[in-house]
């Protein structure tokens, strides 16, 4: 059973972007020997997607950072912990 539209309902026009954007992919590597393939995966995914990557300190032993795509943003443990700050419990209360 079809429901009729309410009378006098205004429809809002939605603008659609005519150019589709690439899918977004986040690749992660842990400290496994499988991380040797990480650079290859980054290159393959970069051909059709926007790629960002996360790598643990242990995985960097297996990853050749120089071989990663130049436009790839690589997040590491060092960046995570260097930006962390101690929470002052007295200010919260």
C-alpha cells in the first residue's frame, strides 16, 4: 500500500557531487614477518584508493619506509605517544 505525500510538503534539493571520490583505506601493520608485504600492499591500494597507514614500532623492522608511496601518510607509535599528555585529575573535579 502506497502512502501519499503530505500536501504542501516542500522538498529540499540536495546537491550531488558529480565527481566520485576514491574509497578510503586504512592499512595497519603489526610486528609480524607478514609486514614485509606492507609496502607492496600500500602501492596496490594506492592505485584506486586514498590510503593511510598505521605501523607499530615492531613492524618497522620489516618495512622499508623508503619504498612506501610518497603521498602515503604513515602513523607510528612514536607519533601517538609523543602527543599524549598527562591528565590532571584535580582539574577534572
